[in-house]
């Protein structure tokens, strides 16, 4: 019998998994798990192991995930055999957090791949500004120039995706006010500068994120139309992007 003090505990949280894999893959993992598709869970000193159900009837894969990083693991499915993170590993990772690290099990409920507006019309408080700026800086660190060898390219794209999701998550806390518009416009300028300075966005991740950030300005304008003229004054004349084609209230 396992004693609880020896139980291996994952170092990641469910939110970490969500930020790393995005909404679509995360939902696939949850669906497998909640359909009873993860069984015979066990562990050694470093990793968790389980049988995870496949898409065909009666098909089960042998899956493992490390307790340190859930994307370090194996699966006998096609993707897993090609060294890629698959939904079976995601399902097992979610399971072990819920089971062995319940304080990390809280899910981010909002979508992570699109702009979400707080909907609160009020001024932002100074301590909120500080906190949000710290989080923006943290997110933008993942959006860095690419200089590595081609074998690390996928890892690099994952870093861009994580940065963009963190950014959208952070901006969704902004109340609807002029100061928040300033913060959003500053983020747009910084993202554009990054694209002009060595960020390899061949997957369009950062470009898509920029559009979502402008979309947030659309949501602000819908919720509080008196901000429209302020946004028009502030929205930058992008060097790469024509922000006005995405901002629907351009005057
Ligand atoms: Zn798999």
C-alpha cells in the first residue's frame, strides 16, 4: 500500500497545462478523462503511468508523464511515437493534478485563445496597474526572437503560444476605462516592435494575438461608446499592421 507521504506530486497545475496546450487540446484531454478513459494510474519516483483510451473501440495506449513537466513523457499513439505531446498525455496530466495536487486543480474558465473583456466600466486602481504591468512583462518574455537551431523550432512556437495566452488572460482583467486603453495600446506597440525585431511568427500566433488585442478595443467600445473618440486618438499608426482595419469604430 502506498503511504501518502511517498506520493509523487506533480509540479504543474491545471492552469499551466491550459496555458501550454490551449483550449482545444485541453478540452480533448478533459473529455477523455471525464469519460473514464484514464485507468491503472501508478507512479515511480519521477513519472506517472496509466492506460488511456484511444479513439477506436477497445484501443488503449500506454502513457507516461513526468511529475516535473507534463510535456516530458511518452505515449504509444501515433503522435506520441513521433515525440509530440498528445491528448492522452494531457488527460493523464490533468488527472494526476486533480488527484495528487488538488490545490493546483483550479481551471481557468475563460477562453485563452481570444480576447475576453471584464465588462466592468470603472477606473483602474494604481495597484491593479502595477500587477497587470508585471504580468504583461512576464507574458512578453515568452515572445522572444528566434535564434535557435531548427530542431527547437516547435518548442519556440510553444513559447510564443504560451506568451500570447498569458497576455490575453492578463488583459482580460482590465476594467473598461481610458487608462486601460493606454495599457492595451502600449501592448500593441510592443508586440509590433517584437515582430519587427526577430520574432519568427511563421505560424501567425503573434499576428493572431495582435488581432485579439485590437478586438478587446472593439469590446471596450461596445460596452462604453464614450471611449471611441479616445481610442481613435490613441490607436497607433502601425508600421506593420493597419490597426484600423481591425478596429471597427475607426473615425
Ligand atoms: Zn497519445
